[in-house]
């Protein structure tokens, strides 16, 4: 089964799907947030600065972060992804949470 996974994300998806643990999270939300972030960085369409998002973010000054729409979009995606990861591994009372706490598997 694992030999068919081409990426770590595919491996994680397979592991969640076939998990013996009761995984009660929004798996679609987890992968959607990741896909949005990768899509943002891979986008070659120019932003307001004339650069693609990845270059735009790399050249952005700290003073401009709060007012920059590309940065705000990336921040929102990061929040969605972080929440989904926390729900997966750190939601108290779940079997996976107990395993993470007991074995330090994170």
C-alpha cells in the first residue's frame, strides 16, 4: 500500500484513511489548506507589485506585512493549516492525541 504513495502527503492521507484510530478531523480541510498554500507559491501570475506571489513575499519588508494582501492570504492559509494539524494531533481525548502525549510522536 505505502509503495503507491508518491509524496509524504499521500502517505499521510493513506495513513489517516486506513488508521486504526478514530480520526475525527476535517481531513479535506487539512489537505485543502496545504493545496492552497502550495498553489499560492506556485502561482506565476503577477501580484500588485508585478511579481509572482512567491517572489513578492520574499521581497516584502516587515513594515508592509500587515497591509499586504498576498501576505494576509498566506497568513490565513497558515492559520487554517495549523488548526487542522492541531485538530489532528492535539485534540484532547482522541486516541491519536493520547498516543502523541504518551509516546512523544510529534
